[in-house]
C-alpha cells in the first residue's frame, strides 16, 4: 500500500508543479471577456499600456459591481450599455452578429467544396481519350521514310 502511494506521489507531483493552479476572481473572469477601450484592442486583462487610465477605470467599475453582488452577465451588460457592443471580446450569438460566427465556417466549407470540384475536374482532364497517330502502313515504309528524312537532314545541316 505504501509503495502505491509513493508511486502516485511521484507521478502526480511533477504534474502539479507543471500545471499552475490559479484561482480566477470574478473581476478577472469579466475582464477576460471585454476589450480595453483605450485603443490597444487587447482583452482588458492583457492591456499592454503601463498606466492605462481607461483600463484602470474599467477595472474599478467591474470591482465595484462585483462588490455590490452583481452577476457576471449583469456586469457585462453594464459595460455594453456604457461602451457599446465593441467592448465585447467575442460578438454575441444572436441577430446580425450571428454572421460573424457563421461566415468563417461557411467560407471554409465553400473553399473545401471548390477545391474538391477543381481537383475532380483536373483529374478528369488528365484522363481524356488517347489520340492515335496514324502510322505508316508497314514497318518497311516507315523505315524508308525515316532514312530519307535523316539523309535530307544530314545534307542540309552538314552533319556526318
């Protein structure tokens, strides 16, 4: 029994050290779903400006709403009412914004269908009927014509 526990500890201890456990606060949860409005187009958690007044103001209003007991959805709706829908990191899945979710998948499917049709046509193009070239009636006639043409070629070009 002790041996099994030792093996489990040896197995899971490196995993525990590799995978950091981070308790996400409600403020971080909301801040990861909205975009900073300072113009950096980063998620609020990742705003790259050192002293971003807009980020600090938005985080303060989120903290205030969390302390008042508002839900995550209510806080996000408050930010949408204040800044507009551009504050959302991902568009809503309703109304006209649904096109932002559907169009990429539709474009991928359309592109795959187009590639399939082009490849199929390309493969068919390579399998067209073979063209038969009429040959001389007999091997002797073919040999005679070949010799005549080679003789004319040698005389004209000065070879051999």
